[in-house]
């Protein structure tokens, strides 16, 4: 199964490049017009790291 945009972005920018969740939130809102709460990104990141 191919990862979705949020998972790909978290993996690329948070894990590999060390960006903050705030900058990832801003990136998703500008590039994809996705407005996600920071708490949701934290939850998605925890799920991604436990896999």
C-alpha cells in the first residue's frame, strides 16, 4: 500500500530532514491546501514511528 501525502511528508521532512511539525503543517497547507491540527500530526507521527 502506498503511503498518503501526510505520511510521506512526515517521513521526509520530520524524520530525514529534522524539520519541526509547525513547518510541516505550514508546508501542507501551502502546497496541498491541507489544514491539519498539530495534535493530529503528532498522532500520525507516533503511528508512523511505531510501525
